[in-house]
């Protein structure tokens, strides 16, 4: 993928904020906000791939529920799985 890094970040921010379920909007928006400026180009691409996964599959992956997960395991998905919202 050869998108400009800032364009890629904007795309990620947008896709993390408008998911379809309010809960996933909040979780992913917070996750992205905390990590987006710390990631390499490859990790940003992996994050964009993660955002293409449907909310139900992401929820099940995050909760550790067995499913036919569409989530490809990599550093980003592991960080996401261990991420928790701070009040």
C-alpha cells in the first residue's frame, strides 16, 4: 500500500469512528487515538486491515470467544485485544 502516511492516518481515524455499533465506535476510536502516532507504516496498514473486520468478529476476538475469526493475528491485533478503556 503506498498511501501517504497522513492520508492513511485520516482514513484510519474515520473508519475507527464510524463502525455501526456505538460500543465499537467508542472502543476503536479510543484505541486508535492512543496508538496512531506510535505506529510504523506497516502497523498502520495492519490497523487498517483490522478496521475492515466486522464488529461482531472484532467483539468476539476481543472477548476471546471462539469463532471463525476474520482477525489476522499480528502485533496490532494483540495490542487491540489487550487494550482497555480508561475512565
